[in-house]
C-alpha cells in the first residue's frame, strides 16, 4: 500500500491553490476589519469570511485525509485520475459541511437555551407597552417580552420565535428611559439577526475548537454585534446617555461571570481582552457619550 498519494495530493497545484485562496481571504478580510474602526456593522461583516474560510479549510483538510485513505489502492494504477478524484470529492464534501454547519447554527443554535432562562410575561404592563412601541418604530413583529431568570437582559431569535427577556431586578433598579434603551438594544439584536450570526460563530468555534483563529473571531463577532446594537438603540430612542447609564448599572450589579451557553448573550459584562465577548466598558460608554454630543451639536441652530 503506497503512501505517495498523500504527498502527491497535498503538494498538487489544486490543493496548494485552495490553501492560498483561504489565506488571501483571511488576510484581506482582517485588513478590512482593522481599517473599519467605528463601523461595527462593516467590521462584523468582515469577520464572517474569516469564519467561513476557516470552517471550509478544516473541513477540506479532514475530508482530504479520509478520501486519500480510501483511494490509496487505486493510486497505484491511475495516479493523476485518483488525485483529481480526491480533490473533487473533498471540495464538494467540505462545501457541503460548511453549508450544513451554517444552516444548523442559524436554525438550531439557541432554542434549547431558553429553557430555564425565562419565566412569565410582562403582558399588560408599562414595560410591555414600551416594548410594543419600540417594535412598531423598529418594524419588528412577533416579539415575546418575558421575565429573565438568568442574567440581566437578553434576546434570542430562532425558527420564528423572537424573545426579549429582562430581569425584574434590573427593571426595578433603572429609570424608564434606561429600561427603554436596554429593550431597544435587545430588539436591535433581533432586527440585526444577531442570534443567527453569533450562533454560526459559536458553533464553528465548538466544531473546530483547536483553531485559535476561530476563538478570536467568535469573541470579536460578539463584541461588534454589541456595539452595533448600541448604535441601533440610540437610533430609535435618541437616548445614548440613558443606555450608557444602564450599562454602568448593569456592570455594577451583575459583576459575576456567567459561564456556559448563556455567556455572551446578556446586555453587559465587565470582562475585557481579545477573548472577551463584550466590548471594553469604558470605550463603550465613551462612544455613547460621543453620540450624545453629536446629537446635541446637530440640534443647535446655526
């Protein structure tokens, strides 16, 4: 049984071309990501080619090893044809795996997490009216406002189910303007399809846990989507200082770490660093203060 197929295949022009394309995609996406400071929407979009290309690369590599092993015997009598067959099979299989992973993540990443994280609804309350008003402004339908039994505030969307959950303790500690800003932040996650985007990043990291790039990118996706939700909240409420104040209260009250699948879903956290799912609190608050200053400047008559 010859092992020449492995070297012939992995050193072939086609295989090296795949590796080169993946590297180019990741390098160019990272450069675009770094050059888009202050634009969380563009920055988060630049992270997905890195995620997708990493998933594709590892799927392609693993599939290639398996298919090469299966075709070792045929390589002895039909060498070039075998290399081409391994490449084609591996390419199709890896594209299928990457697509399947994306579909699974976007549809099934979070639904079971809701069990034990929510309780009764706020139906008929002033909080429910605030949520309904924001839903109309943001053109979002079918949102279920529930009581959070874990964390402070979060939102999830999957298979048509849209849930915004806030804890009674958090609501009691905040002014009506702060609560409105937080709910708008969570609704922004629903409007921006963040459950699906975060779900894909998380599942990719879990599927290829040995890849440090996926760990870094998954955390970055969370951070950028949080900053994007902050921007959207201000867009629809025009209350950046209320959101900044709410974040400070959240960080003060909920300072303990939230491990497990719920980590990264809540409105705020005090962790920082490249592997943190939350933006640095000081930077986040400063951005909101800058938005408030800009809004004040725009309302001063010339």
